[in-house]
């Protein structure tokens, strides 16, 4: 058999067919097939065989498409004048040569050859094996005498095409409107792909058709059987009933105890605390410090500091807590992400106020510490190698400073060894793990140095569950024990073995009301447990305020499947349906607060910002009520949010140091927004952090969405302050998806309306009566100077030792060592510190 490939070239001006090219096909392919099929219209005098040859050429062309063919088609694009350029000869030859052997150096790829100035048929030598020029059809130009033989048939009769060319040349018509045909026979060779023609059978005679018929038949048979069963059933017969049998045997997977956790713990007789595996992390001293917080909770709940079970936890800590394997975590870095949707469990958790602020620092070789601080990694810093503790917070932080090729992440003991053996020259960790490790001695003897500035701050908090019955009550107890130890340090209460022994001998211990004096008597105040485990160093600025307003770091704020709380929360749904937020502001008459007082004006701003968040930017959707009397035993039903109340236990006397489980608090402390600059004891005023004024909601274990939304409004202002964003640049705040897509822009909206924390404070202070000053209400910054050893910050308590017993380490900054204070002065530190700063040390108050 032989095939004849016919190529018909349009040599005159053509219509632009590129726009008509079928989708997915090359312009050249469409053009060539249309030219071939158009031969029937142009050469009406040709025989039917010519039509068949033209159609076969188009089919064969599509069958033998190759990469070079695609290129040839794309090369035939639009010309500058809007017409379609005729395909070049090299492209046509390339497509034919794809049917033969691969090009060689003697026969290079034809699509690389330069395009001739005229449309020439490919020479016989370039067609490859299986193709050669037919005699008389290898002329270069049919209009020249050298091509005369192409225009005559064997009988010597002039063809219609030749006559047309002659007419055109004689009249000066040129090439317009004429096409030329090139035909090449193709020899039957093994390399030539030939399409096999098969008979197309009807669908039912094919295999797939027979299988489909069989499947339909089986389905109809099954339906017939089912219908037969139902139709033959006697409706008068009773339907058998399967009875559920109960068993006294325990289930394979026991269910969680639904009772309040405080009840469960007291019945069990021990508190199970998840503690960091201090052997694995290297934080031995800090582990002791955290364990003392567990002992204080056990003392408050059970009256026994030893009624604890310390459960080592690692990266699975939140799963263990979520599965009720422990009752609380003694310490982890508080972030918004973990509180709203912890990544390993997808659950929310409750974080208490931080009991330790762990600076994240660089430790290592001095030259490379300078490189790391300046974020320089080239020239003399090209050898920088950083090892960091493997945590979500540090990975997010360090990968924002350096490429991953400069970083390694692992457990603290591993990176500590890597620093010693030279694998790394800089180590990154928070100081809670560095203190007490071998690195502490290296820092002391000068082998390594620590960066002067901290990179960030990990706020270490105790963590409890949320969403279960009594979880918020349990959190009140846990955080109450922490606050009692802090407040006891301020007013001079401390370890009392005799009082502790009475508690241990009391037959009623572990039942009834909870006393927060018991943890202080049996475990000690905050300064005492700090000195036992971490350091005896004390640092303070006795005559100046320091920043004390704080909020957690953010973490990741992304969430693909978080519910829109504006729709899913019954509390928020009720507010939205009502059309306004009801906010009550309490004005404490003991402090002579009025509508023009600084804390009251700040509360108004935050209430309005919460309303603007819920109602998508409408600050007018809030009703604010001021009141001066309050019953702490009930949450006022007239309000959704109450501001201006104190969120801490009053320690003015023993009667207020108790908590009765029979009367759980109806209040949920959403966030602290203002700290009073004085505290009071027995009617006497002392310098030091006083009451913390909070934004509170009604306690609800099943729906805390409003409390979390209020917290995020406050965090937005604090975070903006930390990173230098104000009202004018609020668009730079991140998107927030953890409360659903309905509130994804809330951080931007809050700052756009209220500004950052300093703007809220400054504008309220400017509008106030001037009776209350800024005081402690400055935002704690993540990036700041740090110390090379743990130090107790006495300024916050207002009970720094006398300056003469310490040494000045900076302008107005003093440092003491409690182990070096004489015994009589040490007694004063425990009993009379509060009076030193205010100048009334001769007036004992304990």
C-alpha cells in the first residue's frame, strides 16, 4: 500500500483563521485541515480521487502530531497585518520526518533550519526514509519554466492549475487567490505507524454492554424478591422487638465522670498535675518551682501539700489534659492559639494569669551572638549555626529571623550538647530551661554569653480544661491558689509550719469551704518558693512604676473549620437578635470613682469596642449603664458584660480568703484592663499593685464565646501597642479566624475604632478628672533588656527591701540577695516590707 500526503499551500492573501481555531487544537492543525478540505471548492475540475487524497492528508497529519508539529502550528500565528502566515516548509518537513528515523548530524532537525523567502516544497533528500519526491513535483516555483513539467499531465494536456498560473502571470495578477499543491508518496516501512480499521459493533454486542445488561438484570431480580417478601407478610402478626439488656460488668472504655472536677478530685484524694519532663528538658530548677504550684493547689483543695500525683508530660501534654489524664498543667506558654484552638487537640483551654515570665534569649559564642542579634548571616557571620528548643513558639519566631538552613530544633539537652560539641555556636531557649542547667555555670565563668535583649517572652501559666461541668469552678480554685501566694508576698504572710500542722490534723480537711491561707502556710508565698527553686536575687525600682499590663502572644490565627460564634453561640445569638450589647460599669465608691474617672472612661471604650465587634463596626449598638452598688453573689441579669469589678480575691482578712464550692461564683473574669496603683490593708494605703479591674461575663461552662470575644478585643489593643500599630495603621493588624469567618476582621476593626492600649489610656486620661494617673498601666514589651539570672521583681509587690541593703545596678534600679540580708532585716522583709516604700515602716500591719 502507499499513502499520498497532499499539502495545499495558500499563496495569496488569506482570511485570518486563528480566531476560528477549535479550543485545545493548534492553529496550524486547523488551518491545514481546512485548506485540505477547501480543495474541493477551489479545484472543481479535479476528480473525486483528489478530494480523497486531500482528506486523507488532513487525517494523517492529525494522527502524526508531534512536538515539532505543535511548534510549526504555533509558528503560523497572526502577522502584523492581521493575516495568517503560510506554514513554512521546514515545519512541514519536520512533521513528515517524524514518521522516519531520528535526525542526525547529517540530517539535523528540520524545524531548526532558516525559513526560505518563498514557499518551497521540501527536497527529496530532506524527507527521510519512506518518503521521496514524485517525478515532476519537485519544482521550486510553478510559475517558472523550470517548473513547467508540474503543470502538464503525461498526455501533455495543460492542467487547470497551470492555466490559472499562466493567466495570472499574463495579467499581472500575481499570486492572489491561488493555491499550490505538493504531493509526496510515502513508502510502506516498518517505522511508519498505520491506523488499523476495526468494525464498530453495536453497544449491546460489545463486552461492556453485555455486562451492563447482566447487572441491571440482577438488580431487578433482587427488587422482585424484596417486594415479594413484603407483599406476602401478614400484617396481623406482631413485629419482634429487640430488648436492650443491661450488665453490671464495666464497659471496655469507661466514660468520663460528669460531676464537677472539684468533687471528683476531693473524692479521689489527690491532684494530678501534668509537669514538664524536667530530665528531658533540662529545667530541673524550674520543675521544682512548678511542682510547688501543684502542691499549693493540693493544699487548698485537700488540706495536704503532699496529696499530689506529678505526671510527666511532653508534646502530648494537651492530649493528656483533654483526656482527663491530669487535672491541670503546671506550666506552659500562654498563646491565643492554644487558648482558642490548641493545634494538637483542636480544643480550647483556660490559661491562668502567668506566674512566671520566661525571656527567650541567645546563649553561645560571643562573636556569633552579635551575628544572631543583628540577624547577620554573611561575611564573618557565614558560619552562624543556631540550635533552638523544639516548640511551636520558637519555630514560628526563629523562622521569621533566619532561613531554615541556619536552624536546628530539638529538645533542650540535645541542643545544649550540640552547643558544647561545636555543632551549633548559638542556642535559643527561654530562661526557664537555661537556669539550673550546665549552661548556667558556663555563663557564670564566661565560656558563653547571653544576649542583653530578649527576643520574646513566654508567659508561663497553669492550664485547665474548658467546656465540661465545673471546669470554670476548678479554674477559679487553681488560679485562686496562685493569686493567694502572690498577694501573701505583698502583705507579708509566709510559710507557717505550726498553722500548716493544724490544717493537716483537721478532720474536716478536704471538704467544705476552701481556705487560700492553707497554701501560704504549708507551701509558702511566691517569694519563698521562688527563692527555694530559682534564685534568691531580688530586683526592683523602688521609686518608679514599671509596666504591668500584659496579654498573651498570638500564635497562629488561622482556622479553616472554626464555627462562626455569632451564629453558633446562644449568648451571642441573643445579643445579635436583640440588636445591642448591654454593658454595666461599676464605680467603686471606696475609691470615689465617678463617670469621669480614668478606669470608668476606659471601660466605656472597651464596652463600645466589643459592641462594634459584634455588630460589624457599629459602635452605637451598645447600652452603657453606670452603677455604684453590686452583689458579688449574683451576676446582674440586666447586663451581658460588666466592667470595673475586681477579678481577684480580697486578702484584707481571713474571712475573705475562702471559697465555698456550694456557692460557686457566677462571674467569669474575661480580662484585666486596668490595675490600681495602691493596695489597702486594714484601711492603710500602700504602694504596689492594687485591685485589678476586669471585664466580666456570666459564668457558663457550655458557652464561653462572649468571654473569649471580650478577651480578644483587649488583646487586640495590647498586641497593637507591642508591634507599633495604632488607629491610623490598623489595616496592618492580622486576620483572625479562630472565632469563625464572621469575625475574621475583628482585630483590624477594634484598633481602627479604639486604637492601641496606649491610645485608649491616653485619650481616657485626657478626658478624665485627673484624680488617677497611669501608674502600672503600661504594656509589657516582648523585646527588652533581660537579666542573666532569675530575679524576683519586688517593685510589683511594693515591698522592696531597704536600698541600703542592696546595690544600685542602674539609675534607680537596685538588686538584693535575700540570702545576704541579716536575720533581723530578713524578719522585716517577711513582716513589714509593705511599709518601707510608703515611709511607714514603724507601723506594723501583721
